[in-house]
């Protein structure tokens, strides 16, 4: 921040101000949560009413049967073993993929030569169906957790990379030129201008990548694994256990929501102070 008295006319001075929620925002959030809970209750009641009457419960089960299955799995600890395996692989794959995507996006975003050089290869890799890599990763890393981490990391890398690259390319060139005129180093330009300016793009990519990391792990577990939520889905389906399949899907949905919520909290902490011009 500039010292008092050094501001020049026509030059914006950057000031950090805290972002605070108003009471109206909190009231609106509470009302929205209540409406969402009411909608979920209506869907569950309609599902329970339809199951066994209009549609055979063999095909769609019902909320009560799903709840009983979850309670049984929680009671004997089955769900926690599979949940931990999936959650661990998802988090590790997400972290690895996020770091790789951010580094690659920033590097190619600031280096036009490198971006043009690698463009056809990145387009070809991005066009590949990542799901098709799952059997290959099983061959390379085995049926253990490593193959699931690798698949999740690949899915996350490209999503985060694309957003980061776009965010870096959208940075105001005038800010970069001004920093260079003031003899800022390359590291200072990256840390003070490029990365903060592209932060919203990066977090958009992270929030998009969270469910894909989970999908990659679950898919890998369905192909070859002896534990995990994907394995539990595959096992329940093989036993024609519709309630078990829906129970695992419900757990996967809750996990995805929690992970996305954690990323949003991280984003709020990182953007607690925003830059405004006056």
C-alpha cells in the first residue's frame, strides 16, 4: 500500500477491506436451507409413496429400506471402512491434481511460447476419455489405492489447468506492465498480480473438479478393488441389493457435498480480504 501523500491523480490505490456478511445474507441463507430441507422431505415422501405401489420397490427401493441398510452398515462398521478408502484416495488425488493443474496453468498462461508449443498435445490429451485410462492405471499401479489416486489426479489436473490458464490469460496486462516498470521481479509479478487476479478462476476449477475426483476414485474401485464405496456399489449390484446401491449413492452424494463445502470455506478464507479500487 502506498504511503499517505504519494497518491497521484488518476491512479487507483488498492485498499484491502474485509468482506462481511450482512444480517440479511444470513437470514436468506437460513430460509434457503429450510426450503432445501422441505424439498428433500417432499421428494422422500413421494418416493416412499410411489415405491411398491406404482413402481416395484425391487427397482427403486424406498427411503425406509435405504435408511435401514445404512443403519446396519454403520452398526457393524462396514460403511466406515469403505468410506475411508474412498475419501483418502479422493483427497490425495484432488491435492495432486490441483497442484499440477495450477502449476501447469500458470506456467503456460505466462509463457506464450510454451503454450503454443504444447497446445496440440494438450488438446489431444484433453480430448481423451479419461475413463478409458482406468484399466491402464490398474495395469500400471495394480488394484491398490494408487490406481484410484492416479485416475482422480488426472481428472482434476485438466479441469484445474483449463480454468487456471484462462484466468492467467485474463489478467490485466496494464497491471503487469506497471509492475515491470517499477522493477518488479518475475516472482513478484506472479505472486502479487497474476495469481491473485486468477484466484477466482482457480477456485471455480477446484469446485468443478471436486466431484470429478470422487467420480474417478469410485470408478476405479468399481473396476478393480476390494474396498471403497465403488466396490460396495458393485458388490450390492451383484447381489441385486437395490437398497444397498441407493444407500452407497446417498453416501457418495453427501461426501461430494461436504468436499465442495470445504473448498468453498477455503475460498472464503483466501478471499477474506478483497482488493477494491477507490
